[in-house]
C-alpha cells in the first residue's frame, strides 16, 4: 500500500495539487469512532475496518464516491487511525485522492466534522465511514437541487439512529436515538451540505452539543430547508455482531467467481466462489457459494464450506470441518472435525479439533442492554486459543485473547484475556 499519506491537524492548511484534477465536489468521511457495540472485534481496529465480503466497510464508501466522480476525499480519523491510513494510504491504489484529519478525542460527529473545515471550499458530501453503501445512494443526493439534503431510510432499529419527521419532502424534526421512536424513518448520516454548516457546528460545539444532529436541529430552527431524499441505492448498517453476519451475507450475493489459487482434483464448487492468490483447496472439499476465500489459505482436504461465508487471508481450515454462514477473519485456524455456523471468528484465533457451536435463539447483553437474537451462533474475539472438543451455546461472546481448555461447555460470555480451565 502507498504510505505517502498526510495527516492534517485542524489548524494547518495544506493543499495537495494533482494534475488533471477534476471532481464534482469533495467528500468528508467520518471514521474516527470505535464501534463499542461490536466488541471484541473492534479491540484492534475501528468499526470502519471490519471486513464485509473480505473488504473493509470503509472501502464500500470510497468506491461509491468514486463511481459518482467524487475523487477528493477527506477522512476524519481517530481511534486506531493507523489501520485506516496504512490500508488506504493516499488513495492512489483506489483511484481517489485522500487527505486525513485527526479528531483527537471522539466526542461527537459534529465535532469530528468541524476538524475538516479548513479543507473544504465549496458544498460537500458528508458520510459515515461505517455503513455499506453503493453508488446509487450518493447519486440520489447529487441529483437533488436543494442546498441541504439528508439521505433517509426506513430502519428496523430506529432508536439506534437519528429519527426524523418528514413533511412534504422536508425534514421537520430530528431526535437522536430516542428511547421510543415515533417513526421508523432515520437519518443515514449522509448529507449534502453547504459551508454555512460550520457556523452552526461552532456554536453547538461551544455549548457542548457535539453531534451532527444538534446542528441539523439548529438549522431547522433557523428556518433552513433540509430536503429528505429517500435512498434509491443500497444502504446497510452494522449495529451488532449478528447484523454483521446479515450484511456480509447480502454483500456476498454480488460476487463473480474468480480463482487465483490452486484447486486440486475432486473438489466440488457450486455457485459463485472467489479463491484468493496462493490459496490451496485440497481434494475432497465441497464449496457452495456465494463464498469468498482470501489469500494464502489452506482448506481441507474433505472440508465443507457453505454459502454466505467469508474466509480472510492466511486462514487454515483442517480436514472434515464444516463452515456455514460465517465470517472467519485473517490468520484464524479451525481444527479438524469442527462445526462453525452463524458465527464470527476473530483474527489469529486458533481453534483445535472437534470444536462446535450450537445455533439458536439467545438474549445477548451488549453495553448493559439485553437484545434478543434468533438463529445465531457464537462470536469469538481475536487471538484466542480454544482447545479440543469445546462446545459454545448460542449467542455467547468470547472476548479477545482468551484461553479455553479442552472439553469445556461455554454457556456464558467470557471477558477479554480470560482463561477457562
């Protein structure tokens, strides 16, 4: 990856000029947050870098902007910023131009946007970096004549977002994460905004009102017209780990089969399957797509991988193991005669033989709130070591860097860095 990126402090003003630079407008992507509801997977990376179909969430936003001719991008970084900057660099490999600006403390989306003020000289697009979107989402905003536009969508979890009231195509009110949502129409956090938004941001941040929602409400109170634009393209958000599995499954449906690895004789492949460079699929394996397998993996022999599964780079799946509808992150190992379904396995986790998780319904505690989820497996953080014959019941979360001795039945959540004997 290119390493000649620049990180810009809020008080500096550095312009990088490119030959033949043509763009519609700049975009600002907010990527400073952590994603606490997705722990333990965000222990070592921000939410925007979690893989969906083996690509970071943030890459979908950048691709959507590029498809609409928006090549100049300012990314506001903060939590674990190095993982973002090392991966995307100056944007050249992705066909865009990226500048970075730092939010020292993650105290709100409005405060985050304020850090980018010096790098904007015209109307711009604002996006969160932790949603899966396509070009159609951006195109919907660009086609509107309104000076200020908000992309809205219907949500199953409206109380997790800014809930909006829309009348005659205009935003009349907005409430951030209400206990009880009056409607299921939410702000996606994607806006077309004029430079005058920074006046509202500054006033609100001075008063300790640090979210974008605070400034949007101030603009409404000041009589500004804010057009509600219905999302015509794809927009998906990952709120909880089980949502991640759903979004991954939907994203895999757009695959086209590609093989850059070695596939031995007597391997059965059905549907769309991507096999990365230097990966080996040993004899006797059965793979039913859509499935994506990263680089440098070793699968089988006689392993079965079923649809809606993403396997990262340098993963080893040992013989007679079955993987279904799961995300296996980079560097993980799953021993022989194991069964993994509706589950997420973190980076570098090593699972010994005869492991299995049970799929079913569960009540899951996330940040002190209980959520009922159906038809789910387990969520295992990075760097864990799990012994032979371990069984995990539905919905249990195993934190990062845990050790679980052989033949344990895990029927409760395991905190980070725990040892189960």
